[in-house]
C-alpha cells in the first residue's frame, strides 16, 4: 500500500484528491494537512510514501516546504500554476498536476509512483510480484491489470492493445508511456510497435518471437534487446 497525505489550504482540493484516492485500492490515507507546518508534524509522526502537494499555501510555500525536508517522500504537485513545473522537476517530483485535473490524468500520476517504488525496491518487487498491477482506462472504465498477466503490448495508431491471458485491453496511450510503467527487468521492446513480457516467451525463431499463439516481430533496431536474453 502507498501511504499518502494531502497538503493543501483548500478544502475542496482535499475532497477531490481524497475521492480519487478512495477509488484506488493501492492507496492508504494518512491525513489532511492544510499548511506546511501541519505537514511537517504529520511526517514526523507517520510513515508516508507520497505527498499531494499544493504550492500556493500560507506560512510556507509548497516548494520552500519541500526544500526544507531532508528525505522527502514521493511528491505529486497539485496546483493551478503551470509556470512552476520546471522547478518542480528540478526538485525530483514525480508528477505535476494542473488543477482542475481529471481522474484519468490522476491515474497516470499514480502509475508513475508505483513504477518508481517498484524500481527503487527490487527486493519487495520480487516478493510481491504477483500483487503488482497497473490501472488502465479503457472504454470509460478503470481496469486493474496484473503485471504477471500481460503477454505483450501492441501499438496501433493512437491506441495500444495490452494483450493479457484470455483478453485484450485497448487504451489511448503511447507505447513509450506504457513501457515507462512496466518493470524494465520483466519487459522489453522488440519492435517499434511491440513490447513483450520475458516470462511468457515460448520460442525465438529468426526475426520473430512466439508467445502462446501469437507471433511477435523483431525489428532490426531492437535486435540487441533480444540478444541480451542469451548472453
């Protein structure tokens, strides 16, 4: 579970973010903070993995608060001011959400957090591998997809198909964005339109890979990714 706090001086912002978080089973609420001083006390007494941080707050501005932390948790900025985005990324925030932001945009930010946590803690990732999942929006529905179930991903125009065991999920995303969400030790790209799960490879024949009944091409540019499997 990802334990989070909301730091914002507006009650309506707390309601929106908390409502979005309540819809996702991997997030655990720790507390509401309405200024940076409250947030510091909350961090002192609780284990927190994620901050939803507003910038324009009384007493201490959002980035000034962040600079004051010795070991800050993961941060998703939630603000109405886009001009501070560059400074935010220089402070290693994970994402920058401009108010008002949609639930779909919110999910992308949470997927980034999950991917970062998995990559930074490989021991936990190995132990809990079967529990790992990402959230995808398809046909106005939010679908939780277990990473172990993904066979491969195929780009088709402005969409990608995530092919899982006995099903296919189409989402409006770029292949590169999906690749960013997946553990790099378990998935790799074989073609400009395909990325695959290593564990589901049945055979490699010439310039193609067989996964169950599917045939995945190997592009010349991505040949080295496949060659690494046999080194």
